[in-house]
């Protein structure tokens, strides 16, 4: 009889632990992903502002005006670095 009582207690603990684990896993999967906190330092002249922006794969393409001639700057979003700069002349 004593062995039966011990088995019931052990199985109860296992069932409660398994249920708690399932609840935690389901809650984690249903919660939204945290926002990305990456920042890119544009290193552009004062007075520059973004006129247009396009994302293409892991590239960010910005059209900038002010602070000099109009230009297009391409950034790598994975490495957060500038890949190229195209100056637009009239």
C-alpha cells in the first residue's frame, strides 16, 4: 500500500510539471517577437534628410537630399555597414 501512495505522488508531480512546461512553451510561442533594436549611423552631413527608402533582401537603399548633392546610399542590414554611395548630379 505504501508503494502505491509513493507512485501516486510521483505521477502527480510529473503530470503537474509536464502541464506547467506545456503552458510555458505555448505562451512563449504565442507572444510576439521583440522588436529589433539595431541602429545605423548614416554619417551624413548636417541638414541631410531621407526622401525615399527601399528594402531589397538584406539591403536598405536610401535616397538622401540636403547637406550636399542628392545621393543614394546602400546599407547591409546584416552587418549594419555602408556598402556604397551614389552621388546624383543634374
